[in-house]
C-alpha cells in the first residue's frame, strides 16, 4: 500500500538506525555510553518539582488549562526577556506558551505556510526546522550556518532566485548541532536584510542559557525594529532540565503570535496547569539553578575536549549548547557519518549522533551530547582511543589503504 502523502515527506529518522544498534548492543550486555540524543540527564531542580507537587493537590488545577498559557506564566516569560535581554514584551499579545519549543515551532509553520512557500533553513540544523515546514506544505531552501559574512551571499541568491519569494528565514544560535553562537551585529544585518525583503524571521533560542564564556548569547529581538518581522522560541527543557515537562514559549511580532495562538487554540488546551505554575516559579527564580546547570555542562565539555583530544579524536570546544560538533577522524571520513556512528557503537560502545541526521552538510561530522557524567565521558574517550589504535589492524575492509598511517 502506498504511503500517505505527508508521511512520504518524512524520511525514516536517521538517528533511529543508531538507536536500534544501541538497543541490540545493550540487549547483548554491552555498556553503551550514550552521547547520541540531546536528552538532558540532570534532574529538574527540587523547588520546581516541589511546586508541581503542591499545586497538583488542588483539584481546580485538574481541569483543562489555558492554551496560550496562564497569565502569570506569560508575565514571567516577559519579565525574563526584560531582565535578560532588555526586550519589552506585552504578555497579552506578544507571548504564547507552547508545549515545548518544538511544538511551538511546528505549529507556527502550520499557521503561516501556504503550499509551496519557500523557507530558508540552515543546513545542518535541528530537524524540526525543516520538517515542521515540510509537513506544513512548504519548500526548503538550505542556507549556510556560520553566523558571519559568509551567511549573506547565499541569502541574497535565495531571494533573487526563489519563486515565490521566501516567506521566512530560520535562525538557531546557539546552534544545534554546530554550537555556533551569533553576535548582535550579525543579527542586526539579518534583520536589516529581512525587513528590506519582507521576510519573516523565526529564531530558535533553545540554548539561551547554556553558554560557557562571559558573553551570554543575545536575542535577535534586541535589534531595534526586529519585532516587526520576528518571533523567537525558547525552551524550559535545557535551561531548567525540564525536557519531559514540555514547556516552551514563542514571543515577538503580534501578528505572528496571534496566528500561532489561533492554531493552538484549535489543537490543545495548554500544558497541565500544575506544570504551568511550576514553570512560572522556575522563571521567577533567582537564576542559581541555571548557573548550576551551566557549570555541569561546562565541566563535562572540558573533560570531553581534553580526553577525546588525547584519544586522537579532536573535539573543538563548543562556546554554548550541550553539544560538541566534531569532524570525523580523517581516515574514517569517507564512510560518512552514519556508518562511522554505527562503527562507534559496535567497536567502542559509544553512541553519537551522525551529522547527516541534521542535513546533508553535516555528513563529515558527528554530534556529541554532554549528557553522560564526567567519569563516563572519560570512559568513552578510553574506548575510542582503543578503537582508533587498533582499527588499522582490524578493519582492513573499512579503512582504505591510502588513509592509513
Ligand atoms: C535547537 C533546538 N530547538 C528546540 C528543541 C526542542 O526543545 P523543546 O524540548 O522545548 O521542544 C531542541 C531540543 O533538543 C533543540 O536542540
């Protein structure tokens, strides 16, 4: 039987292939160190869990909640933007709560896309950026990811040659998977371009608080006038280690926020009220929980960069996010990222995310998530060292002769 039209547009998840191998290795007793999925392993801070437990006792919270988010939650998000970015938001018209930023992003695509609309999307990138729009009937034109002057020539070509003219441009800095961070100057240039060509800007700022140097990532909404064309998505998943809670936000341009709010009002009743109240409590906190999360990821990053480097697998230190984006060691690069990732599971008991899962431009890379503790990251490095040092002798059919040392 033929696949349904929408399902045909969704290729089997590349990560699923590595996951299957991982599961069968584990079933065979292997201790797989999982740096594959970006699924935060840290517990949600106790005060947030306590708030949920307290509120859930009140039966009034068991009813349908508010699709756009309870007023206190939207006010707390507006206060966060004012405090952190100096951006003033009207919680009534410029903020909507979402069931995680992924849901918000996908439903924004549903809300604004007409069949055949052209969307400018980074490659490589987090899959929903492209597939949210593909599911909504849009067409993707790939853009480069480096947030520097090399970003603009392809953008200009896209505007010149796309028919119809592009509807929207997607930004994601700090970037998953590359960990690139954008400056405010870069955003200024992007907004000037978008306004000139009447293009909507959708910014995914899921990693706003996971950064490792003294320069916190800016919001594109800090650019004067950005509000005219921009919506930005943030997430509680990484900032407060709440991935399973499904809580995020879209903020920005009123017309776009209103479109998303309308679509959502037909689809959901909002997150469970105790979750919304606990999220409000988290956002109104003093920030110490966030600092702790940041420190844990930073220590893991340092351990990974050092131990993997010593093992012969160079990992550039990411300035932000919970990921490192590492080029596949040269002698394995010809295999492509999926085959290399499978090898790492089979021969080194380490799972990583193949770069091709984020787009064809990612195929020389793998993404390493900082979701195992320091001890296990060191163990992963030892396993990889052993694998790399024995590969020449044991993998005649995999490593071509001319790439051997
Ligand atoms: C760039 C990016 N955006 C969005 C998400 C999804 O976040 P949420 O849990 O808020 O849906 C992720 C999760 O990994 C991500 O990396």
